[in-house]
């Protein structure tokens, strides 16, 4: 049973209604709930609100009081944190009313240094070295859970049109947490572009796909050669041991 005083999630349908304004909460929009005692059983149930209606009713002291917070998209987490701290005002739809660059913030991604060398680039499939810059693109795995798929910075730059990311690199989540040197590096390769710039035609897309397939085939060929060499070595060792056992 949840011990949180509040809950948040993306509405699974448009059937829920806001307890504040009594209007419908649109499907996939972010909603917040106050947990109240159920009149039918010994437990609590959520009373759902639009974002703006929720903050007219109450304001948590910290985002840690809100269940499901970690499952939200990065940008939505940051907006809620700012709203809790009293830094932003939200309009009736729950978006930042003062954000003139809202279209640029629709892309949900982050830029950060790789914490280890275990993550894999989803573009070239090579490992991302520790402390190297990487771009995380938020991807929905299920109705309630999201996660980041990572790319080398340069791989993302080369394919930014495929992600429909035309804003400045400063619009990426976690950008402000980077040092000035790394911020400068990001801005130098991710300047703001006109929408639609950099899109590849069918021939160019096919050429890039063929190049990716060729690289994967080369990697597979190397792995198979290593496997065969390892197998032959094992067979040789077995033969040597069998030969030695004859004289024991």
C-alpha cells in the first residue's frame, strides 16, 4: 500500500475528472492526486486534479512526497520541482504559462557525462566511454514507465533531424549541471536550427542504413572468427591432453 500523501502519473484515459474544476482530464496529460481515506475500505484512494487545480488546492513541501514522481519525463519532473519551489506559474492546462520556447521543450532528452563505460550507443552500438558526453532520449517502455536510450554526442548530432530536435543544446535536460567547458562543447555542435533542417532524403537514409548494417556484419564476423579460433584451440588442448594420458 502506498504511503505517499500525493500521486502523479500520465492519465491512462480521458474518463477521469478533476476534483477541483470538475472538468475531464485529457488522456496522456500529467495529473496529480491527493490521497484521501476511502469510505468503503481501510485504505486510501486518489482524488485526481489537473496540475493547475492541484496547486490551487495544496502544495507539497518536496517532490519526495509525490508517489510516481520518478516515472515522469525529465522535463515534467523539473517543472514540478520548480512549481513546488514557487519558481513558476502554470496555466490551466498545466504547462508553463511564461515559457515562450515551449515548442523547443517538447523534445524530452538529457545531456550528461556517462557514469560508467557500460552504456551502449543506440545509434552506432559501440560502448560510451566513462565521463564522455552522451544524450539520453526518453522512451516509453509501458503505459507508466519511461527510460532513456543513450547516444554518443556526435552520433546524436549527426542524426538530430531523425529525433526532430532543432532547438539549442541548452534546452536539453541536465545541461545547466554541466561545467562551462562542457556546456560550450555541447552548444558548439548543437546550435539552434530551422525546423526540418538536416533531414535526409531516401537515398541518403538508405546509404546510412547500409553503412550501419555493414558495421554490424563486420562486428559479427569478428565475433565468429574469435569463436572459431577459440574452438580450435580447445580441440587442440584436448588432443594434447589425450596424447599425454597415453604415456601416463
